[in-house]
C-alpha cells in the first residue's frame, strides 16, 4: 500500500519545506509516501468560491484510480489521538489494496463532488492552520504513526 497526500498549491515557506523534507526522508524507511501538488486554480474577480472549489475538485478527482480510498482532511472530520491514528493506518494498510489518499483542500474547502467521493473525513484539530502547515503536521503524524506501530521510542504517551 502507498499513502499519498494531495494538496492544492506549492509549499513556498522555506522552514516548512525543510520540515516536510525531513519527515519524507524518515518515512521512506517505513512506507511509500508521496505528496502530490495540484496547481492553484487561476481565478478572476468573476470566479465564485463555489466555482473555484469545483475546479480544484475536478483536478483532485482526476488523480484517483479505482480502488483508491480517499480521506479528506476537513474541519468537520473525526479527531483522533496519534495512537488512534496509528491504529487507523494499521487497519487501512491491511484493507486498502493500492493507495490511501489524503487530501488537503484549497482555501475554500472541497466541492460537493469531492465530498460525495470521499471515504471519510479526518480533522487534525479544531483550530485553523495554514494549508502549508497542515502538510507538515500531517506528514509528521504519518511518521509518528509508523513509529508507534513498530514500537519505536519516538512517541510518548
């Protein structure tokens, strides 16, 4: 199984890039993990937020393959502790045949079509974070989950 994180827009903040790269390198010892970037949608004053979500949604859905499980990182999703998230990933690794896809939406969230296709929603926090920070936080949590599953000393309860 492979884990992918689909994000809208590039990561441009240098210290966040460094952090993401650190956890990508660490994760490479545990599981295939990739961050796929969808280009920002070109908008104009006439572009509504709903239309922007639809255009981003079309790009997200075009990346999916049959058999993929897609989980949205969404404020309305289920919150979990790091240990519960590791259990969630463990179950997924035993049931998902190809790819487990997590998605961070654009600035206005997801289109209804993306919600309709989603297999679940997870919230990282009730707080709001920048989209770039979510990439770092989520990647670190996947790494943390892998160390928990292997009984390694990174995580402390």
